[in-house]
C-alpha cells in the first residue's frame, strides 16, 4: 500500500489530501501539522476551514485511509511520498523583505525529513515556491552522508478557495514536474499513478521541475493581471459613462480573450495572488530583469489603487466626512464561499474607514472570527454582526465588499427604511440590482458604472 504523508494541514494540504484519500482507497494518507488545535479540528465535526463539500469528503475517508496527526516524525518515516504544503509567506525581514518568499518553514521541513527518514522518499513541493527551490531542497536533503535517496517533484496546486473540492475532483489539469533521470522518471510515474485514479491521463501534464515551479507563479500572475486590467478600465468607465460590465462582456466574447476573471471589483485578495506576483517580481529582479519586474509589480500597484479609490469615492460622495457615520460593511472574506480573509481588500478598506473615524459594523456569514483577528487592535473599534438587517439599522451607508449570494437576496426596502438618509450603497462587486436600489431611494455607487443619484443630474 502506497503511503503518503502531507506536512501542513492548511487550506491546500487538508482538502487536497482528503480528495486523494477519497479517490484512492488503496493509498494511506496522513496529514501532519505542528498546530495541535488544527489537527484536532480536522478530526472533529467542526473542520478548521470552510469549504463547500469538504465535510462529506473528509467524513468518508477519515479513519479509513485518511489520518490527521501531530506526530510528524512518525509520518515521515512511514511515508513513501511526502507532500510539503507549509506556508511560504512574503518575507517581512532582511533581503527581499516585502517581495521574496519566506522559505524558512520549507527548509525546516526538508531538514526534518533528512533527519528522521530511514528509507528513500519522494518529496513533493505542494507549496508555491520560487523557481529553482527544488535545487536548494535537494542540497539540504542530501547534505551529509545520508544513505537514503530523496527525489524532489514539483506538483503545484491550482485549486481556488470556495470551489476547492470541485477543482480537485475535476481539475483543468494536474501539473507534475520531475527530473529527467531514471529515479526522477520513476518518482513522476508514482505520482501520475495516484492522480490517474480519477483524472484522465491527458489532463496530467508532466514537465521539468523548473517549468512546474514557474507555471504556478505565472498562472496566478496572469489571473491577477486580468483583474487589474479590468479594474484599470473600470476607473476609465466611471470617468466616461461606459459600463464596465458591458465592456467586459464585449471583450470576453472574443474567444482569444475569454469571459473569465473580468469582473471589476474593489481588488483581488487571497493568500496567493499578491504573494506570488511579488515573488515573481523578486525573481525577475534577482536575474537582473528590471522591465519584466516593473511590468508585474504594476499589477499589484493597480490593485492597491483600486482599493483606496473605493474609499475615496465613499468619502467624496458622503460630503467629505465619514467621522461618526455608521457604515455597514457587507462581507469581509476575500471572496464568497470562504471564511478566509488573508489579504482581503476588506482589511485595507475597513482600516481606511476607521482612519476616517467612521463607525464600522462588519457583517459576514463565515469570516467574522478571522476578521476580528485580521484587524488586531483596530477590532476594538468595530462592531461585528451576523445579521445584515441589524448591521444596517441607523447606518448611513452600506459598503459591499464580498459577493456573498445572501447579500443579493436581502429585503432592501426594509433596510432602506431603517437607515439614515440619504442612504448610500457602495457596491464593490457589482452584484446588486442597482436600478431597483435607486428606485427605493438609495444613492447607488458601483465599480466602473455611472453613479445613480437622486441629487446629481
Ligand atoms: C500554503 C502556502 O501558503 C501556499 O503558498 C502554498 O501554495 C500551499 O501551502 P495554505 O495551505 O493556504 O497554503 O497555508 P496555511 O493554511 O497557512 O497552512 C499551512 C500549514 O502548515 C499550517 O497549518 C501550519 O501550522 C503548517 N506548518 C507550518 C507546519 O506544519 N510546519 C511548519 O514548519 C510550518
Ligand atoms: C487563486 C487561483 O485562482 C488558484 O488557481 C490558485 O491555486 C490560488 O489562487 P483563490 O485565491 O482561491 O485562487 O481565488 P480566485 O477565485 O482566483 O480569486 C482571487 C481574487 O480575485 C478574489 O479576491 C476575487 O474576488 C478576485 N477576483 C476574481 C476579481 O476581483 N474579479 C474576477 O473576475 C475574479
């Protein structure tokens, strides 16, 4: 029986391993983590992350061929294949601070594997890493005179949060990079055989290790670049009365462009886009490629502009003062259907609102605990409210920051009646029915569309 161990029971490691265990009953999967609470939660009815469909998959395999443990050494020793899925955040210190990936956890894992392994292992990079990290890892793994052989593969994960289970069950492609050597080819085949148990072989792409590593960064950079591009156009739409949804639809029907990732918004968030682009920027810079570095950095700068532009618009339209005014913030997660708030544009937007001394109430069906943590000391000045109707009582404005379906289905007539007048709606995701809101009496602001105001002609 093939034994897989995964170090890191986070958003990536947990769901990915649960899916492998579900689809491959003949493979034993053990997920380990230094965080005891997280491991305990994975074994309970209250999983540590919210992901539609995840509960069922974990329940099906838990205790059968899916195990969670804090005994990292034991799991490493027993495994044939070790996935490393620990976090690789942007460095906050030293060389490359604010840009480069912090590889300390990854390297610690590699050292641990070398120390405790007693037999040959396939070590799989699941975390997103700079190109040529595998080379450094191989050196760490083979330092000294270890009797065992470690074969490093790169198998980046393309799942998106909120749709992780569907993405894992039916991915566009699985990408595995390995070395073109006998042991590299053998390791690659071992991993291909695992995925081939439920994914058509033609969707399993194999490349060299460096291409796999770079493809992950490039995929995220391209996706983020599309969001920044349409957001740049949204600013122009507001100035010219073009409608960004119409423009997006018009260009998206060109089969060369395609319709996805063209939704104008307050900006992209999530643990990957910004981190991976900055990582790419740092890589370009370290190879002396200034223009490519500047090109990709602009995608991140555009995103920050979009966030602060949103708050500026709120301020200007609310007569240049928000001090003491109550703002109901609809949504704090970085996108719908997740409780994840990492790099959520809502963090910066709420902080800017607090800087303006607005009285902020945050309402989100899944992300209130994370929102509290994310805001740190500033959380003391914020009200957290699960019920959107209560959040709006006496409010001057609604700022919609996450596209949760439930916000579309509210009784806005009731909400309007309970708010201060003039009542403003700032739809940062363009999901509400703007004409209907306007007809109810709201002042309606959206991203990349003309303002709907009862006062301005
Ligand atoms: C992480 C990376 O952020 C991302 O770059 C990569 O693509 C996949 O892995 P994610 O699963 O979202 O993504 O991270 P997170 O939810 O923070 O999970 C990482 C887990 O690793 C945490 O539970 C942490 O406790 C654990 N960890 C970290 C270890 O077990 N050992 C360590 O040394 C460090
Ligand atoms: C992304 C990639 O899609 C995934 O392949 C990779 O493995 C991890 O990073 P994720 O961060 O979970 O996944 O979410 P994604 O759906 O890509 O959205 C990222 C951000 O962009 C969100 O804040 C989302 O709201 C925003 N977005 C997306 C837009 O603003 N407009 C769009 O049209 C699409």
